[in-house]
C-alpha cells in the first residue's frame, strides 16, 4: 500500500531519501518509448556510451503485449459487446486452448481442519477471533452507507477507514474474507451472524445506488484514476471487497454475496470498456501504474465459478503486462518497484495458469519466487524496505525500522502455496513454514486483540514498537497490514494438509498440532506436536487415526522431512516398527489401510545454523542470522551485534541452550511507595528503582533477575522461604553471564561479567528488616550488616547503593528501604532460548515471533 496521504514531514523526507538511494522508482507503463524504434535501438546498441545505454534501459519493459495487439485489431465501433467477447475468446483459443491445468494438489478445506488449543497457532487464531467479534457492523459499513445516501447509525472507524480517507472500505473487504475464513475454521455462530449482517448492509447500499457500484467512496475516484490524475488506489479497495464477498460465497455459502460480486464486475467491466473504446487499451494499462491489488486474481477466481467470458476478459486486462513481461523473459529487474503492488499481480498470473493452462504464467510465478528468495528476502522470509524492493543482493545496506511490510509476507505465502501445489517441491513448503513462523505469527502483540504491526524491523536494536507506525490500535489504525493480518490469523489451519489424486494421498507439510477430517481418505487424522525446547533438540510428531465406520480403503501419507534437519538421530515408526527415512528435503511416504490402533511417530533433529544475509559484497559476509530449525532467533539487544564463534567452527561452542529449570529461578524485587510500585532494575548497567513496567517490554526484562544459588544443589525456588539464609548471585535476565556486583559501602552497584572471585557478587538473602511477612533483604556477602538499600520516598531512577546498618539503630526508614517483596520474574525464558557468546557481552536469544516491545537484533556480525 502507498502511505496514507496525510503524512508528516518526517515521513516525506524519509521517502524522498529512500527514493534517492534507489534511483527514481521504477515506472511501469505501456506507452511506447524511443526503444520501440529499430533505428534508435541499433544506434543505441552500437554506441560505446555505456551511461547513455544505462539511462535508456532503466525503464525498459515489454510495451505492447500480444493481448493488446490483438485487441487493437478489434473493429470495436462495429461489433456488439457479445462479439467483443467472442473476439477475445477466439484469440485465447488460438494461443492456448482454454483448459484447466489440472493435476494439482488440492488444499484441504478450513471446514475440515481444527487447530489444537495447545498450539501457538490456535492462540493466535483465538486472539484474532476476539478482535473480529469486537468490531461493530454499523461502524464497519458507515462510509458505505454515507456514499449510498443511506442513514448512518454508529460512527466511522478511524485511521485508514475514516470518512475522508481515499482508501476507506478496504478493511471491510478484508473483514469479509477474514470472517469467512474464521467461520470455516471455528464455526463460531456469533461471527457468522455478524458477517452475514455486513453482507446484507452492503447489499442494501448497492441496491440503493442501483448501478452495481459498491464502495465506501464515490465513483469520482475512478474518474481520476482513468484520467491519470492523483488518487489513492481505488481498485485496491474494490479488489478487497470483491475478494471478501467471493470468500463469503465460497466459504460461507452466502449466495447473495455472489450476486453482488457479479453486479459489481458488470459495472467495472463497462468502465474499463469505455476507457479502451474512448481512448485505447494502452491508456487503460497506463492507469494500472496506480496500485490495483489482486484484481486479476479475484476475476480469474470468479471466472472459474461463473464461466462468463466477460470475467476472463476483464481479468486479462488487469494482468499488468509491463511487469509480467519482465518476468516472462526472466529479467531480474524488480528493484525499485513497490513490492505489494506487484506481488498480487503475480498471484493473479498464477491463477491465470490454473484457469487457462498457459505454461508461460507458471514459469512467471516460479521465476518471480526465485528472484525474491535469492536476492530480496530476509531471514524471516519477508521482503521490501520502505515498501519497495531494493538493489538485489545488497540487503545489508537496507537494515532499518521500515523493513518487511507485513502485507508482502501474506502475499508471498500465496505465491509459494501455488507453486507447492503445482510441483510438490520441498523448497516452497520450507519457505511457507519459515515465512509463516517468523513473518506472520509475531505481528500480533501477544494475545491482545486488534494490536498488530505494519513493518517488522530488521535494524540492530530495533523493536516492533519502534517503527514509523509501531503497534496499531483496535479502532484507529486499519492499515493495509491490518487487513492482511486478520486474514492471516483466520486461516492458520490452511496449508498444513494437501491431498492428491484418484488414489487417496495426503501431504503433511507443516507440523502444527491439529486434526483433519480427511473425507476422501475416510479417516480423521490427529497430529500432535510436542513442544519444542532448546534443551531437547528434536521435533517430535505423533499421528493417530480414527477410520470412519465400514471403511478399509488404503491411502498414502507423505510427511515432509524439512531441508533444515539432518539424518543423525532421525527416526520414524509405525506401531513401533521402524521406517526408513529419506534424506532431508524429501517426503516420507507411508501407505496402508489405517486403523484406530495405528500410531505413526516422527522424530527429526533440530539444530542451530547461521544464514548469511543476501548480500554478495565481501565486507558483509559476516552479517548472519541464527536459526534453530524453522525458528529465527533474535537477540535481546539495544544495538550490540558482535558474536564470536570461538576457536571451533561449531555453533554449539558459542551458543548454548538455557535449561528449562532456569525459569524457576527468575525473580523481581519490588517496594511500595505511596500509590506506586517500584522494582529493582538494571538500567544501562547500573541499578536503580523504577516504576513497575508493562510485561513484554525492555523495562520488564531489566527488572527481572536470575537468582543463582551459590553452593546449592537446588535449582528451583518454590517459595521465598527456600532462599532465606542462602548465599546468591543476581544475574540480569537479558545479560546472561553478567552479575550485579558491589563497589563498596555507600557506593552504587554495577553490572559486570567480571569473573573475579572476590565475593563482590555474593549476597545473603535474609528475612526482611522491616519484619513484614514475605519480605526479604539482600545483605552483602563480604560486609556484614550492609544491605541493598533504596532510600525512602524515592523517585523513579534513583540509584541504589550498599548501605550499612548501625549496630544499635532501629531506624524504621532504613529497614523499610532495605526490604523488598520478592516475586516471580516479570519476564520468562521462552522454551526456545539460548545464550550466545558476544564480543563484550553475552546475548539472550529467543524466537522472533515471541517478542513484543523488547529491543532485538536479528542479524549479527559473527566473527571467529
């Protein structure tokens, strides 16, 4: 999506800077240029002036397409509309007889897949369901009713849905898709009533206007679009509405929605026809330089339902040949293009292949995926910087806060899904897992409904909260990435299972705890995935079966053996009988008549690995990401990024798992002052008292310590009483290996990785000097009678010190300032957590998707 028109000066300057760094962003038009002249082309190619050549070819594209050339032969002034359709269909049949490409894997319906409540995917889906139920029907359709001249109960939502936004209505289209997908995934009756009410309200608006037109903005925006005047992507919004209504028909059996789609398409067919008739097909293609979403995609899907040639013709007219032409001749020239404008065009081209059988469009999709993955994608699987593609294999220069627009990841998943269905190639399944796990699951803020991000920053020391947009809000954001976000979290049961062929075969390409009602295989399959942890490096999957009554049909399961695993320690069994496993990057196939007593288990190793950033310049060879199986690990850092692999080249020498028992050793120390709660905090390697922070923030990390018991066999603290009288050390949660140390009486504390055995890091935990039940005091292990002391009635940020108690004193203030409530840590280690040895400090690593507001680093400078 293009940025909202009402931008402040800061963003405008940032965009100008970005464009200057890329050169002028790529134009994509169908207007003939000097390069169309053979004489000029000969002169240019004969010239030794390389600068001139570079300038002239900078905007080179395939200009007129065979489609448009054929259209120009149409005697449109003499033929009726139905003759025009026949003319188009004649050409299609001459070039490639219209037929289904066939023989693809079929996706399993969301109606037949259920996520297990133990999975992170189910929790993400449930969070999204709560958000969809929070949204109000009247508020969603407010601008549609206003445009139709109807009464407007409720109030319009804000952000990109506010009444003066030119993109208003786009999110409502996404809502229709997301709610249909969520209905299929959960069969939540409340949601079904709400989404049906939205469809009915929109239908009333369409009827009121009476032309087939349906949008939250007036048709005047299309007048500007067709006149090549500035306007914010009106067809983008129309695509979302059409796609949403079509999903309501295909997933929720809403017949009214299909009627609305066909009426809308009639209206826009006539608009496009008028442009071509009054001007030219090139004029229409010129207008497509403004973002049109996936208009070709939804129109091909519509044609597959209706068989109406008009729908096929209009789909062709949104194919944007000047971009697809580059891919057709396999030109790696996507740099400078707006990524999310063009990925949906490729998805539409993939649907063209499925509908027409034209192999050119299969090749286009495969080449495009290869180009993006080889030259333009980050370790997350995502792509784009400030919404554009940058120079290929130069990504180290692009790491910033505005990387990886979430919409692009949503759409690249569609590209890879098509390719896997066609080819069964493992690379596409591996990509899907990577992008979903690292580029989608983490765009929600925990389990907070309606709080999502636009960008997924890549800069060292970034945070999901610190990009230009940061976290959105439930009712006043509605960015493009909110729309794709609610769709992503409504269809998490998608692309786990695919079936093929006449002899039942089932491909399992994602290991997510879930169940499948496999109707053609006549069984209900249950997939259970053990929680993955860093201390036990295996993925363990168990499949059990419930055959339907009276069935004994044989079928084949194909289980993905990911490219990221290895054969050492890998096992597979069926009813305790060992199976021979293929090499990573292959499918394990098991054929049998499944019985209720059958149990198939799969155990594959998960290991650490590094992956260099896509940058071919030698000076950036050390910039690498760290992955654990499919999980991208992010370091809790504010910008440090230097890692050492040690003398050995094995990652296990420098990156070690955090034992699960460590979570039982995490504590925080708090005091009450007035109406506020303050906690002991490590802030910039000094210790102070700060106000109680929100969880999932840097401050919550800094207020959590690991209580390391010295000379004790116990590793878990079940209560405060367990540590009274014990000698301990305090390790800051986010700085593994570093310790809180004393610097002497009446002096502040420091945090260091000092290995000196001088006792300065030792404290004795004693009952609170204030005499209150449940409080503790921290006495110096080398200076008896001296304690960690905060003072009384302090302000946030006041430095802590080691203060000593007079032997005869009964100072109530001192006793209060040296007493703390010891609670569980404000942060917890993720089950997948590691310690990485850094240059000056160690790093705590955790999966990127698990982070919220914490500062992180994805790419590290890894040196031997």
